[in-house]
C-alpha cells in the first residue's frame, strides 16, 4: 500500500527527470528491446519483455529496478519485502475506491489491476506478485494511461530468470 502511494508520487514528480551516470552503468543505461530480445535486470538476475526503448534504473524504495519508457510509463520490479497474498492486495486497494478491479491467478503468483479517479484524474494500478527461482518478486505501476498499464501487466507476466 505504502509502495503504491510512493510510486504514484514518484512517477508524478520525476516523470521528466532521469538519473544519469557517466560510466554507462546499468542504473541509467537506456536499452531498446529488439524483436524477441528481453530487457535485462542485472540487480535481480532476471529479464523482462517490454515494448520499445526503456531506461533501466534503480528502484526508489527496494532492491530492484525502475523502468521508464513510452510504452510502459514508469514501472518497478523488486524483490518483495513482504510476500503479499492477492486478498491482502485487494484489501489495500480498497483505500483507493477501486473500479474495475480484476484479479488473475498466475502459475507462480497473481495479478491485480484496478482504476480509480483522484484529484489528478483517472489512475491505473497494476500489481503483480511472482515467485521465480524461490524468491518473491513484485512488478507494479500506477499511472494515468490505460495502454501503458496494459503493457506493464503483459510485461510483468514475462518476467523470467
């Protein structure tokens, strides 16, 4: 719940800002997905299929990455500090008066999506929980674009070692 709020604020505040490093390290490396080539997440030892060019940076709160690009907006992939059940996530979502709440069971976790209308207009929430290689991962976004939210949901389902 707190992470979703922080992600919403961070996405709003840093939409035009990017962390740059002169050494070309992975925390600010722009990568472009080629047909069939996944984006590497070096801090996690995972990869993910995302549309278009993305900047792969460090996650704001936890151990992982923030990806930013036109196709996905801003999304995070992190080791889940507290492995949450889909029912706990649904309970947290109630604070946002969710509309069109959908939960989906995945082979190795779950996905939860919903929208709400707040002071900044319509917001789209995506929260995916996956167990990969014995570790719990969270893949999520909060944004104002339905197409980007759908792309994040699809991308989170491709997360792999």
